[in-house]
C-alpha cells in the first residue's frame, strides 16, 4: 500500500459514472456488508479532495488503533510520518530476517528430493538423492593421496558417478544404496558430489547374496547373471601392482596359459593394496556386464575385496637367457633366473646379456659365481633395460647352487664331526628332495624332512626348519631342493637338525600318489600328498563321495569349483581318475575324523573339456 490511496486515477477518469456508482466494496468478507463508492468517500474523505489519506483513515478508526493489536501494527507500517520511518524500516528488516531463517530451517530439515539418474541434469546445483546398484568403485582414483572414492551407481534410467570425499564405509558391489549429494555440471559432464560418511545409505537387506558359481557356468549363459552379484574362483592372467587403481586382465579356469578351457575379462577397480601374482588362485565377488565397445562380457571386482585362496601362491616362473626377447610377457611377475653375479648385475654365462639387480643387499660374496636369483622382473628406464627387484618378492634370494652336494649321508654318519659343524656354525649347500608334503606356516618356522632320495631309495634324511617367508603354500612330496643351512643339535629330540638360511626349488615334485580304495583306510604317511583315486561320483545325504567301482568303499570328495567335471556331460556317470590332496578332517557330528580328497579335479591334457579317462568312452 502506498502512502496515500487513490481510488480513481487519471486512467480511470473516463469510466462511466453510473458504473462506478453501481460498484460495491466489500469491507469484511465474513460479513454480508457492502458499501458503494460514494459511501466510502463520505466516510473517509473528510477534506473532499477525492483521496483517502492515512490520517483520514486513522481518524475514523482512532479507537481501534489506540487499543493496540494488529490495527496498531498496520497503522505504524502505513504511517507516512517522518519520525516513524526508521521504526518502519527496522520492523520490515526484522520480518525479512525471520523469513530467511525460516526458509533456511526448512531447507535443513527437508529430505532431498529422490530423482531418477536420467533427470539429474534438471537439478543442477541442487542436493538430491538417487537410488541404485553399485557397479564399481575406485579409491583415490588419481593416486594423489586424496581421501576420495568414485562410485558408479546405476538405476533403471541410467548410470551416475558419485565423487565421495572423506567417505565412510563402502559396501560390496551389487549393493542397493541411496546416494545423496550436490548435482555438479562441468564441461557437459554431470555427477553427484558429497562430503562425509552420511552420503551413502543402505540396509543389511540391500546387500546381495553371492552364490558361488564357476567360470564355465557363466560362459554358458552370461545374460542370466546380469544385475546379480556372485562369487567366482579362478586364476589371474597377470601380476597386479598393489597401487594399481584400474587393471584389466583375464580370469581363467587353469593357472597355465593354453591349458585353460574358459577365461573371462576381469576389470579390477581400486588398488588391491598387495601384489597379486600371475597364475594366482583368487576368489572374488563380482558383477557382470556386456561391453559394447569391446564386444565382450566383463566381470567387475574391487581390489581390496579380492581374496587369495590359501596355499595357491604360485612359484616364480623360470626365465632364461635364450628367451630374452620374450621377457616382456613376464613383466611384473616373480621370476627365477640363473646367471653370474657381476657387481650389481646378473649376466648370461659365457654371453653378453645382462640384467640389473635391485634391493639385493650385499651380494659381494657371490661375485663371479653362478647363482639362482629370485625377484620381480621390471623394466627400468634409468637402467634402460630389465631389472630383477628383490624387495617386492617374498622369495627374494640369491644362492650359489653350483657347489650343492648331497651331504646328508656324510652329516648323519659322523656325529662327532657334525657336532663340530654345530659349534663352528658351519653352513652347507645341500641338495636333496622333500619327504612328505608340508603346508608352510605363516607365523613361524616350518619343519620339513629333507631326504637324499625319494622313497624307497632313501638312505638318509634330516629334519630341516625353514624360516617364515621362504616359501608359501605347500612343499610337495619328492620336490628337488637346494638349501643353504647350518647344523645344530636338538636336545629335545636328541638329534641333529638343519637350520635353513636360503632355499631354491630346482625341479618338479613327484607325480601324484596312486591310492586304491580297496586298500582300506589311508596310513599317516599317505596324508597331505597329491593323490589320485579312481572311482564313481555318488551322493548320499547331501554329501559327495568317490566310490570304488564294483565295491562299497568310498571316500568323501570336495570337487574343485572350477572342475572340468561340470563342463561336459561326457565326464559324468563314469569311473574316472580324480586328483586332489588327501587330507583328514574332523566331523563335528560323529566326533570322528574322516578322509577327504580335497580340491579334486580330472586331468584334461588336450584341453577339450573331457577328462583324459573319459576319452576312452
């Protein structure tokens, strides 16, 4: 309302006077009271100037204004007196502040609007929420040390990226989440941006179940697993750096290239934070999608969630100087190479090829000697050539194996001289074979038995203690080995023992031990060895057994999840030879121990998915 109210202006001067007189003004909508224009001016226009001023209105309603209340407030707001203008401004300012505060409070308590991902472009610079499935995430995507994770979230309408700073817990891929953040647009790209742990919400019921399936099962019908999370086990095709935030490789059903039946492209999002070795057996939670760009199915996993299957750490690959031109295929992998030590290099015996040695420590004692060296093969730009880095390999070692001898009989046959070796801490380079299969401890020394020959040709054997970290997984029966060791007297067992300083595996272990179910229960010396057993697969009480053909003897069997048994009907319902590790485990129901052929599989030398024994059928 202006300082004076004009009911008629210059634009309305030509209005028909009869129409004006006929008009009515409703003074109170709640009352059926009306007044025509002439009556209004008669009431309020005391000076008959054709205008109703503030003072004229107040004069009529003097009693109401003086009594206070809303009429008095309105009077002060409308009063055109100069002395009241400041008060009027302060009142209006206070009302504005109150209004802004109320709007801010509402903005804080109101829930962000839930929108479809395809509609994010309509909400630029707004805080919104989207609901979808986590496809992948990458922590610190640029390896800059940022406390940030990028998540890819998909709903039925599209895919969006959430850039989450100072992030909280991250659920597994495939989890249904609600993500809240600011909608940011930059150079035509749209993403959500959030700060703090509350940006991602989910319940336990939103975490998907992950049934374990084999590569061959997915290969048969990949479309059936789109949108589902699952657990899959296989062997990775190449080594992965601990800090690599994005790696593409293959997941295979066999550790040896060319021997696999199936493989799938696998993308690892986010750094695994530890070395993953080529040929290593891993178990992953994954989702699958079809890549139109590469015309292939791809599974997506997260680096920190990759689980290494215990006992599956592969041995370093042996590389030679004759295949120097193909070393690039082993780049980043742990390798073993034989050569002559020349300063900080290892050189080709009687040749010109060489490689630098990194983090090898003091190897001056090996100068000019032919050794076997273990480390990780890398290309060095500063060296402009290949190097073998000992720091990143658990098996980092250098051993002069040229002088290794089978000394077990000599040590065991002369106790007095052997005692002198103990006192003087004499070290020996001893060659032999591993007697029995032993799982290496991850917490301390592991006792193995080293013999001079494989049974029944064994003449001498000794206990040997191997420090933790020298080897991982199993040491198999009949494995040729060279150890650099000292001799000591074990007063507890009253015998001499070997204390291993360094060790090198120099050949292949013995073939699987053949076992016939008709021979009865296994003996203690049969346990833990790689064993072959022939029989038929039967199921009783939801338990799988391998049963003697034509007999009742049977043994429990754990079939490898990636076994070729499942890939071809030709493998089923036949008497076949199975190879696995013969172990003994406790049965919690019967309170007895049972024998199991663990991680069992069939042999398939030609790689056609049909077991070698089944070829005869």
